[in-house]
């Protein structure tokens, strides 16, 4: 049988979720052990590839994973739109895709029209090679799957989801997690921080951006490549962002570990690091290449009287490095490393910093300047100047016992290296 002609299938999916107005107390309604899931599952499985050509295997040959259970399928011949309602129950909020032929938009927003139910509407579902089904996975996933017949691989297929959750102003519904794994999909998370608090949040795509207006999660991982990651507000004690050939920007709050990784593109962020445990450091690691890193770092202490331990690392190459610490508690234990090459490196510390410093460059002079020229009770003590590398080392402290409380290193090559203490 000859292969069907190429076609484009633009699809938009609306998904709404609203916890019931008359809920129990937050503690009683906390869904421990649950992943509440609303999903799009877009899955391709192709066989008999030969010289990158895809062969048609018959009208009933749907690409459905062996561990998937399907129910309530809607074929495009029956309806242009398909609507599903999923109760908030033990499930995994999942969105999956596995083919470069897929593309689309995942849009998650807030709503006030539903009661303890997720509503998913697939718009403009057309073409004999596509159908939408309720799906359940082997590990408790539940959602809506978009399936394409094997052999219909040419052309572009677009899918979209618009999830609407409880309106801001209500007590956030505590859910265990949300997962979106959709190559070539733009992932847009609107204002969810006021409506849902997730135990974990995983968003993965490729060749497309990830945009977050507000989100709160116990653990969060956002990854793409060839796509920007833009965050307006994201709060998580364990947060990883990864992309390549595109930048990372936004505002982050963490009381644990934050990792920002890109390449060939800049990182421009504001980060609030909260120390809630004086025995465990709050950390941020930023890495890119051939591009600039610019970060404002606010060091905060929550729930204890000590200054708090903090770890900050910024690494790039062939890109300028500009780190500033406008907010810091007295007595903080800051360990900061700033490294680049062939571009200027500048670090500006808060006047509360006490500890060691080392500033180095090659074929250029390193500089150490005072944040407060009129004096803030601290003294700067220079230990020595390295030979041939333009290295300046020393201590800054208000009390002798704090001479080695923190440590700061600034490194570059062939350009200025400057530290304000």
C-alpha cells in the first residue's frame, strides 16, 4: 500500500483543573504519595526504517506503547474537538512525546470553573492518522494521549495544551507532581504558585522554549536545547535548569541547590538564596560558554540566628562575568568562585562579607576595591601579590576570628579582574 500524503495537523488542547471550593484543611487534604496528573501523551513508534524511509503498515497499525492502557478514544472522523474530564485521584500528571515530527504548545494556567476535576479539550483534531484517548500507565500515570498511526510520519503535527488550575487567592492545593516530556513543544507555565504546590515538577522539551510565570515545587527540573528558559518566579529547594545554544533568565528562590547550565548563550538571573539550616549550605551553580553570566545574589537567613553557609559558583569562557551580592546577613559563610577567560570578571560583595579573597588574571592587573570607601568597620589585609599572573590575595574582616570565615576567588585571562569587598 502506498504511503498517505503529507499533512499538517494543528491541534490545541485546553486542560482545566479546579480544586473544590469546600475543601478540607490543607493538612487533611494533602495528597501524600500522589502524583495528580493531567496529560498529553503524544507517542510515535516506528519500525522497519531503511535508509531513513518510513514504510506504511496498514490502517490499524497504531503506535501505542505496550505498558499503556487506553480507554474512551475519540477519532477525528467523529469529532473535531475531543473533551475529557479526569478526577483528582492517585495519578501522575504526565505529558510525553517521542518523535521529531511532533510540535506544539503546552500552556498551563489557572481557572475557577471546575471542582476537583481536570478538564482536557483537544481542539482541531483532524486527519485519519490521529486519535485522542484517555491513557493510564503502569506506574499510575493518567491523562490524555494523542496517537498517530505508524507510517504517517511526514509533515508537521502540532499539539497544544492549556491547563487551567485553581484561581489565585485560594489556599494552594498540594500535589505530588507534574511531568511534561514533549520534544519540540513550547512549555508555558502561567501563575501556578498561588494555586498549586507540587512535590516535584519536571519539564523537558527540545528546540523550543520553556516559560514560567510562577511555580512552586519541592524538586524541579527544566531542560531543553536550542530553546530559551525564562522564569519570572520559581521557588524550589532543589532546582535544575539546563539548555544549550539559548539563554536562561529570570528570578529564582531556593533553600537548597540551584543549577543553571547552558552553552553559547548568556545567563542573566536574580537569585534569592535562603539559609534555613545552619549546618547545610544553600548553593547555586551557574555554567555556560562563549557568553556572559550576570547574576544578582541575595543571601538570606530564615529561622536561625547565624549568618548561614552559602556556595556560589559562576563559570563561563569567552564571556564577561558579573556577580553582585546586594543582600547578605552578618556572619555569613560565603564560598564564591567566579571564573572566565578572555573577558572581564567582576564581583561585588556586600559590606557584611568577612573572609579571604584571591583575584587573578594574566597579562593584566587585578584589582581589589572597597564597597564602602568611608569605612564600615572592616579592615583589608593584603597577603601578597602573585608573580606574573596579576594575582592579589588577602583578608577582609571586622573581627580577627573571621579572617577566614568566607572565601572568594575571581579568575580570568587577558582582561581585568576586579573584586569589591
